[in-house]
C-alpha cells in the first residue's frame, strides 16, 4: 500500500506541440512592426500633439506592440497542435464516414432508396377517405415502433 501511494500510475495525455512556429513568428514580427511603426509615425507626423500626448502615444504603441509580440510567442510555444490523437475535432468521423460512403456501389444505393418509402403522395388532391387511410397507416406504423 505504501508503494502504491508513493508511485501512483502516471497517465500520459496524447498532446503534441509544434508546427505553430510560423504563426508565432508572424505574430512576433507583426508585434515588432506595430511597436516600432506606430511610434515612428507618431513622432514623424505628430509634432502638433504636444509633448505629453506624443509620449503617451509612443509608449502606448510600444506597449501594445510588445504585448502582441509576447502573446504570439507564448501562444506559438504552448498551443498544442494535437490533443488525444487523431485529427482535430470530429474530422476523423467525417473521414471515416466518407470512406464508408465510397464503398457503396450503385446497387447499394438503389437498394437503400427502394427500401425507404420515398414516394411523395399527391396529398393536395386527397379525399376524406384518403386522409383517413393515411392516418390509420401512420397510427399502425407508430404503434408498431413504440412496442
């Protein structure tokens, strides 16, 4: 019992990291461009703003650009590419369904279509007796399904 408490069984999650580096690099470059570009534009064209507003805009641009760059770098490093194995989301189910669908032959499709009651009745021209017969048919069908 003591050994079980000291060495619990380790559960490993199927998490893969990587291949997000291009997105991270793009975000970092965008953040750096924002951090350097916005202050440069403000300093070259904002002489009429005054010293206080000029400093606020330059520092704001540096902070926002730096925040974008850091967030992109962190998310590019820690964002998992794959969790739990397989393709992301329900894509595996769609691919599996697609493979099953491709296996159906023309005969399978015709059998499937013939098995269903796909003929639409011309209910617009039905008489009262036709409606009563249809209602009785539906009652029997639903009673059989409820059993």
